[in-house]
C-alpha cells in the first residue's frame, strides 16, 4: 500500500479551496463588510503539525483516551492551519466520542474540545443514552468519533462553495484521525451516513450543529474494520 504524508490530504484540500469564498458569518466576513469589499485578507502559509507517536498501541492493546485525544487535537490543529478562522470563518467543527471500551473514559458520549496542550478535554454529556442506538447503527467498536459542524453558518443564499468548504474541513479532520490511528495499529472504519441521533446529541453542546462523519476505532480487530460503508 503506498504511503501518504499525513499532511498531504489537508494540504491538497487547502490549495483547492484557496480561491473559494469564506464561510459567511465568520470574522473574515465581518471584517470585509467593515473595511469594504476590496480589502483582501492575507492567507497564512500552511504549516504541517507533527504526527503524534504511536505510544505502544500496537499488538491489540486497549484504546487509551490520551492517545485518542492527541489524534483529535492534531485534527483540530490541522484544520485550523489549513482553514484559519480569521480568513475562512468558524465552521464550528467539533468532535464527540462515543466510548464503549476506552481506558480513562466512562462508557458514554463525551465532548472533546482541544485543551491547548496537544490533547482534548473530555466531558460526558446528557445525550449518552443515545450511544447504544448509535452503536447499533454504525459499529460495536471500542469508540465511535462523531465529527460535526455548524451548517447554520451557511446562509440559504450561499452557493455550494461554502458548503463544500465545510465538508472539506470535516473530511480533512477525518483523514488526520484515520492516519494517526492506523500508524498506531488501530483499525478504523469511516461511515459517511449522518445520523439524526448524533445530530440531536451534538446540538446539546451547540445549537445548529449537524453530524457529518463517523469514525469507528478498535485496536482489537486488526484489519477487520478497514474500509467504509
């Protein structure tokens, strides 16, 4: 299987999106209205963050919350570097983790925003009762990562450019998590079917969020989770 640099998907997506219109409602849009349509916001140079170490997850060992947190933090950082909120606006990219068998986490659904120190802060939320149904829909893996975004930030009159840009960010985040997990010997399957249950849970933390992508993680199954559906 050919090896791909972890930053290549996000870097390619960033290049393809460079000429597109930023998401409306973000800081760039507000600044543009204040300064006039002719004012250009300089685009920051892409910088690839380092890939986190595997930290001994090979060989069928248990999924560890700290390791998953590093992968999620790297995904957040990569997306912010490729699509800075000051230039493209804030798409509300957020992750939830449905933990079934993760060391350091109680079974349930947890929010996991970045902690600013290369990891995330886990907090269990009231929507954890939906986890059994979500596992039935997607997988009985050790953990399910639900990537969500705020579609309410895209006005009805917007062209498909803003919508595509938001989906590109979610896809880039998923790619970073996938490559980080696979480098640690953790099997991962991508599910591109959104769930109304996951959307309802995500809106407990932020109105307007919508579930977009699910990643199933399980170190006990080797290659058996590879692929997508």
